[in-house]
C-alpha cells in the first residue's frame, strides 16, 4: 500500500516533528517597554527598548506585543516535543510569499507551475519546504514551510491547541523535510563569484557594471584571489 504525504493525527496523539497546525499564536514584539500601567491601552506609558537598563534582580518586563495567528509546523525533535518547556515551529506561508521566483509565475498556467515545482527550480530552493495540496490539506493556496521564520511557543499552550493540528508528515515526506531543514542550517553561504578565478571575476564584474546601479554594485566585493 502506498504511503500518503500526510496522515491525520487524532487529538490524543503525542506531539511530533512534522505536525502541522492550522493556527499557532506567534508573538511579535514591539520595540517598547511598558513603564506605567494605566486604565486604557491607548494611554500606556512606554519607553524604547534600546534605552531600557534592567535592574540586576529584574526578571521580567511588560512589553507591547501582538499575536499573529498563523499556520505552523513543529521542527523540534520528537523527544524534545514531548519533554521540553518550549516547542519550536516554522511558519507556514503562501508559496508566492516565500519564493519570489514562484511569485512571478503564480498566475500563469497550471503547466508552468507544474514545470517549476517538478524541475530544479524548486529543488535548488533551500529556504523553504513545499507542502503538497493533498488529502484536503491546503486545498486553497499553495503553501510552504519558511525556514527563515522560527518561533518558540510554550508546550502547555500547544497542548491546549491540539485541536488546531490538521496533519502530520508521514515517514517519506518527513525524511525529505528533515533533509531540507538540515541543509538550510548547514549550507555554506557564499557569493556567486566566490568560485571564479581572477580572469573570470574581471569579466563578471565588467558585465555587472553594465546592469547594476552603484548601490547594487557595491555589494560585489572581490575575494583575495580576485585581486
């Protein structure tokens, strides 16, 4: 029997890596510290966080924050998801918001989108993991796990929100997910011209001068073997 991309967990199941939640409360902090409590929110007395000097014995501060309810996927290992106080999540976003190249073809034909996802254009995208539209999961927009957006949420909150869990990656899709997640964090970040020798770099830079403005050009800095 073939294995699906997802399986649907029941509420009583333990939390696992690869569990997908329909909505998770991700906290977005403002750069303000509350200095005085007042009657209404509009009258809050605040100071900029950069000017705040906490006392030695000060453990907590009141802050201005907002909660974003967004889809998320567990990236904590199974043992950590069971025992640790905080659970790590990556945000799940629309594919066109995650991948600017895909955004250019999002309104094109189904054939063009299939071509993009099935060829190297997607395979070489290390910053996200595409989530299949299947089994009633993500029937509307194409969605992706954005590895650049990581949040931690208290386990007691997640346990109370298990009814928001809509799917779990199966063994095959979870292996792929783990590989892409690991590759994102272990990849060696380097500029495209890093691999060029001096002669190739000179040609590359000369071509760049014809296409880029001064600000964009300023980011192209030679490595020692280019000088």
